[in-house]
C-alpha cells in the first residue's frame, strides 16, 4: 500500500497522507477520522456528526496500518 500525499498540512504543519488517522482537536471529545481517497478526491469526514472537518483543525494521531484501534 502506497500512501499518497494529500497536498495538505495539519495543525502542526505535518503532511497529511492517505491512510492517516486524524484527531479532531477542536472538539470536546476525542474523535478520530481516516483520510481516504474516493472518487478522485481525498476526504476525511466525521461520520459521527455527518460533517466535514477543516484540515487545520486536526492532528495526525497515527495511521490505518500501525494504529487501526484508534477508529474503534
């Protein structure tokens, strides 16, 4: 699996890649989302509240290969 760079930087200026797990830092409870590539677009969506998240409101917490338990 080759993770593609999204062209975006997270809150701490780290590059965001497909398969990264992002922590939503502007929320009162910990919420984690996976960066996915779908229909020619990169996306990360908060399915818990059915909303899209701004990339500067997230921090990289891990990735789908090394830390999949974050999404459970």
